[in-house]
């Protein structure tokens, strides 16, 4: 149980570091983005807190893509069945260029958390 508590504290600390960062990033902006992505056809913005990509699904194979520069961003998947919205967030220069981009810090935190939880099962 002690290991799980440490894991939670470490995760919260790393998450907090990402929330209070002052680093500004560059992002792409388009409302009906080309798929496959073509950066020559869209706007580039600087001084962003986060880059966001929103997929609006009409069904599984029919969707629109919008990319933007935003002050705050919450990743979410709000598809009810095959239709709905998926929002992806990232915080590195031009990270919203390709789909399904995750920041390195998010992957490290997630991997560490899974490792601790899994290791905790063998310790106790």
C-alpha cells in the first residue's frame, strides 16, 4: 500500500509540473484540415500553451479534423458509438501535426504508474 501511495504522489507531482509550465509552443491551425496532413496548406501559430486536435466523427470512417492553439486543453473521447468528438492535447512545437501524438512526459508518467501498480502486486 505504501508503494501505491508513493506512485500517486509522484504522478501528481509530475502532472503538476506540466500544468504550471511557462514554455510557449508553436502549433498548427486549421478548421477542416487535410488528411493526410499537409503543413503547407495551414496556418502556423506561436506563443501557445497547448496544441489541440479535435476529431469530429460522423461515423467510424467519416470525420473532420480541426487543429488549434489553446490556453488550456483536456484530452477526451466523447464518442457515443461511432459518432462524437475526440480531443487530443500536446505541448511541444508542432506536435499537433500528426494524429495520436502523446507527449513524452505523459508516456513516462503512465508507464511508471503501471509499473509501480504491477510491481506492488508481487511485493505484497
